[in-house]
């Protein structure tokens, strides 16, 4: 009798699983999921409540993560100091709020939703492990974004207006460049992670 080939261990760093490398949920992981097409989720009588609220949170995060780089690109094209002064604190506030809300949401998922799903649906263990790996990557990206927000200047300094304006614009553009890099990376990862997370978790919620 031939020996069975042991199941290959799940490794988050594999290109099929890592949030910065995968293009979709792998066929191996998808085989463990509840296959309810996204188009049918809202028709389920169980959608109202947790599932709907969860998706609304995700929509808010995706909207903010798309808005931040869009604002930064507009900011980089501006040459009117008054307009830049008006937009810079809004950029900083949006970035700060995005970091705060994302960390808070991930904390709830890590300590409430994912453990509950694992207890109820142990077949989702590797899919949930992938999402946990995503959160660790996203935590680092959010830390980078938070640091870039802290370094982004929101008000000019000095008494010489002409000199202050020139120096401030240079500081703004330098800060915007770093912040844009972090914001674009986060936005790309959110699109991948949130889409896959919903494919894994919303159908599970509809079983409850």
C-alpha cells in the first residue's frame, strides 16, 4: 500500500498567501470556504446585523484609503499657499483617523471574530491564519503611515513670510512624497485584504 503524501503545511510567506503577492484566494484555501456568491449575500435573511455592519466598516476604510492618496496627489500639484494651508491639516487628520480606525477594527477581528469563526468552523483554520498574517503586514504599513503623518507639517513656521512660504512648500512636498508612498501601499493592500477577508468571513457569518 502506498503511503499517503502528507498535506503541505500552510505557510503565509508563500506567494499564494502573502497579501503583497497573492492575486486571489488560492484554490486550496477556497475549497475550505462556504461558497456563497457575493451577489447573493444581501439577499440572505442573516445579512442584516453583524455582516452588514462589518461590510460598512470595510467600505469606510476603503473610501478613506482611496481618498488619502488622491488628496496627496492634488496637494503635490498645488502652488497656492492658502489652498495648501487649508488642505494640509485635513490630510493629516484623515491619515491619523485611518490609522486609528484600522487598528481598532483589526483588534476586534483578531480578538472576537476570528477566534469565534475558528471554534465554529475549524475548516477555516488556514484561511483565518492567512488573514492573521495580513493583519501583521498591515500593522507594519499602518505604523509607517502613522510615522509619515507625524512628520507631515501642517502649519508654516518663522516670521519672514516669503522665506517661510518657500520653506513650508518644500517641507510640505517632501512630507507629501513620503506620505503618498505609505498611503498608496496601504490602499493596495486594503483592496486585496478586505476583498479576500469578506469572501472568507461573510459566508461564514451567514451560517450563524
